[in-house]
C-alpha cells in the first residue's frame, strides 16, 4: 500500500488546502456517489461543491477564499472538516436523493455559505420569480440588495439554473439569515447566517437536491419536504375545524375604510343651522376644542353656516368630522343638553355612561344627537348606510355570493354593529384589521391597535436591539412589542371585542405571517427569533381556535401555512418601500398617496391609481418573469392575494394584466370600495368575477398540478388544477391557438372538463 500521508500531502499542495497532515486523513477532494441520481465533489479548502448528473458537472457553490482545514474525515456517506480560523465545523452527508450540509459555529459570529451563480434563478420572492442573471432590470433592482430570508422569501428555498438541471437549496432554519446579491458581471447570491449571543443553537443546514430545471419539479420537491415534516394542512382540514373557511372559496376580498357614524346623505343640510344653536352649539364647541387637529375647523364651520343659506362641500366635510368626533366621546351626554331621551337611550344612561362598552356608548351618543337634530337627520339605524348596509345589498345584487370584507379596525364595527351582522347573514366573511406589533406610550384612538390596557408593557415588554437601543415601531412610532409577552393582552383585547356581541366571523392580523422576526437583547429576558415566531403563531392560533374566527395575516409566508387560511401580500407585495418618488415626493406621478383621508373616504394610499416605474413593472408585474411557485406548493392550503397597498386596480396600465394573473394563478382580486368606488368600478369588477369566482371555488380545493410556458416570449402560460381544470392566459398582443381553440390576445381561456369560459382583459 502506498504511503497515505505522502499522497495526502501531495493532494493538499495541488489544491492549495492548508491541511494539518495526518496519516489517517483522507483526500481533501472528496467524492461520494449518490446511487443513480448524482455524485458530488467538495474541496474543503474552498468549500466549492461540484455535482455531476448524467455526465454533466456543475459547481453549485462558488469557491470561498482558501482556508485552513483540520479534522477532515470521511466515510462512505459522510464527509466533515473544521475551519479552525473561522471557528466553524462543516459536515456533508448523503441521505437518499439529497445532500445534507450542516454548518456549526464553535465561536463564529456569522458565516457565509453558499454563494451561488448560474444563468438564472427560481426564487420564492413573493409568489415566485424567474430571474435571468444577465437581465439589466433585475441587476438594477438587486444591486447591493440584502434581503432578510424569513421576510422576503415566501418559502425556505432557492434554486439556481445549472444548465441541464437545477440545484435546489432548502434551508432548515428561517432565523438570522440574509441573502445578499452581487450583480456584476452577472447576478449571484450569497447566504449568510448569524449566530446571535441570545441563541444557544449554533448551527444551520441545507438540504441540497439536484432536480429538473423547471418550477413544477422544484415546487414538487419542496412540497414533499413540507409534507414529510408534517407541516402541510389543507383548506379542507381547516374547514373541518371551522366550516366558515369555505366562505373564502370564490370570494373576492374587499376593504371598507369608512369609519364614521354619519354620511353626507344622512343630513338635511339646509335645515341644519336651525338645530345646531344655543346651548347645543356651545356644547359642541366645548367638546370640539379637545380635538386639536380638526376641531377648530369644525367649530369655525358651525359658526359660519349660521350666517348662510347653504352649506358647501368643504363645510359638509368639516361638519361631518365634527359630529363624528363628538359621537365617540364618553363626555357627550349631559342631562341639561339632552333632556328628551327615547326609551333605549334612557336604558343606556341608567346603566351608567362610564360602564358602557363602546358599541353601547356609540348607540347612546347617536340617539342623543338624533334627539337634537330630529327630522334634520335620518333615522339612527340608517346612519352611514350608504357605505355599509346599502353597499352590501349592492354587492349581493351584483351576484357576489361569497366575499371577504375587511374593516380598518373594530371601531368601525362598533359604530355600525348591524352592518357586521348583515354581512354574516348574507354569507360573507367580515373581519377587523388588528395588530400586536407596535405599542405607543401616548394613546391615539385612531391607532387603537397600539393601545394596551397593561401600561407597563411599553417599558417592560418591548424589544431591545443588540446595541441596547429600543426598536422603533411601524413608521418609527412607539416601540415593538415582544410577542412572547403579548398573549395575555391578546386574550384581553379579543375577549373585550367579541364580548360586545359584534358578530365578526373572521380576523386579520398585521405582520404576524410576514416573517418579521426579532431577537430581543433585553437584559434578564432575552428571546430569540424562533421564540418570536412561535409566539406570533400561538396568538393567531388562539384567535382562530378560541374565538372560531377565519384568520388571515400579512404576506403569509409558509411558516404560518398551518395556522392561517388566507393572506394579503404574497401576490403583490409592497412595491419598493424605500423609493422616495413613491413615498415622499408628492409631486411625483408615482406618489402612491397618503394615509389620511376626510371623514368616511378611502385614503389615497389605497384609492389613488398610479403608474409604476418600468423597472418595478418588470420585476413585480411582468408575467414573463413570474412563477406560481407558492401556488404549486400551497394552492389548496392557503389563499393568497395582493397587499392592501396594491389592490387589483391600483396600478395604472396594468389592471388587465393583473386580472389575467388572478385567473391563471387562482388569486382572489382585492379591492378598496365605498359606494362611490363601487359605482365607478362595478362593471369592471363583476365582469371579472363572473369568470373568476366559479373557477376559484373549484380550483382552490385542488392542488395546482402543472404550470407551463407555451410560447418563446413566455407571454402565454397554462396552469392546471387536478386532472381536468386548466387556465390558459394570453398576455401577448397576438392570438394563440390551444387545442383547436383560439385564445385571443390579452385574454384567458378556462377549460373545466368539457366546459369553457373566456375572459377578455380590459385595456386599463
């Protein structure tokens, strides 16, 4: 036998590996054969990993700078070594049809591996993207980009095109990972894991598969992985626990933003000044002086209309703001101001105003105001009906039998509990927006999700960064609440809301399914990102199970797939949050609008239609670069749609393209509506829903079984759901022939067995 030490020393020199020589050490270039699938070579000195399949070799991880290697060991199925200078242990093991790559810190604060490059990538950025490495728009978009893996990747994998096959990396952990992009001369990505001091777990790992270079194969491998881990739950299983889940099938999603008692058509404006006089006018003035933002203007207009024979549009808005402000006040009742009470108001006063819950308080205040306004106002039960109960009737009259309806917060329901009841009776799901993310020191009734009864939380239960600073809340306001300390307050809030009798049957939690995890370095009670995630899932589970509500959340990344039934944000995420032309420059054509709105109106952030820059259209909207990766895995598990900032009508010039995508990908359209917006868009909406709703009702109960690109320009695509349900979407300007049928330009064909339906996209 040859001298092993001499052979090893020669190999170490040729590979540039600074190996500590040992007679028992194996070759530094290690080859392990995978039966009938692929083989691989690894160079421990550079951690370059090369695979070979069907005679084709490719590097699936780029070489690192050469490192000193020690403790190199191998057997038939496993190879391991140590980087003593980096304080890292590495192990690669063959397991069936994949390799498991384990990376363990013995003192390292972070480690970067792998770095991958190829001609293209398939990444679960939102629903899914196909990214060409040489594409100039993608290069511009990803230049120097660093993404949080748990937040930006909807599923725990990335795939790189290696020519005849793809290398698929599945990460075992979501936490403390970032993906960094380089773009010159072509796009490459690097995966970095941090080992925080607060986390005793000091390893991360990948499962590496070599698979066919197509999205169906990649999604299939990942779906099998999720199922093998016992982490897959179908909508049918969720509906078995709560049959209301089935109300999501075929349901468009509507946000209603009206949070006011009175609407413009609830008052006889010409007679108003005859009722708002004397002691009542003085009382209104006193209460409105407490409202520093709008109170002065409301007071001014109350005085001005006394000298006029008309009330103009601006004055109406100011007066409505004033009335809607005082109607929320616990100080509104005064026996001197309101001597004449109806029987219901008397009963509520008898309970004690301080003891009334919010719906009771609002009911009392409405009746107090009505006692003064008398015939000048419509009946209390009709207040705000135009944008609530009457709007529901219009939806039902338009043939919309299933719908999810979201309110800005539960206060809107307290103002009109009969609206929530009616929505449920019509078969709709109705939910409030809720959040346990930010907490504010100063209370603001218009940001009531950031208010908690336990006033110690702000100092004792908020997240501390590594540098000792407190982490700021959304928009830099307040602080972030540590979710591991939130559950008692979640229970208290939900008990209070549901205890009022307001008949919600669904609930929407901001952020919890978005992958925004935090380590908390607060001395004496440190917590990890993994504990953060588990706490967020636990509070959603509580709301879902204890309150029997159909629960959804922001984004909907797959760590939450067993908990939630629906999500807003995977299909169209928030588009380029940091672009000042979209967020700050109000003169820019791309400015998306502000959050504030006059009483009862949809904020411009959600109602204003805007174009987007070409690079964003390319990245976020262009169907040639979109892939249904999430739907290929989770179509019959989680219903996903757009982020509420980017509803189906938001992007000028792309409404038709997005409607076709909603059909192709089985995505619920999402709209912001009030009576005005409904009347303006009802034909557009209902024409789409006539095809989309029956398709979704069937397709959502099946797996997406196939996806195919049918033309070289990638603008004609097909999805399949089960054996006999297909959608062919033609995004191009030319007609396309499919199985002896013509799919017109900018249209979709739905084939359901022997039945077909067509949809022509509007030119908007």
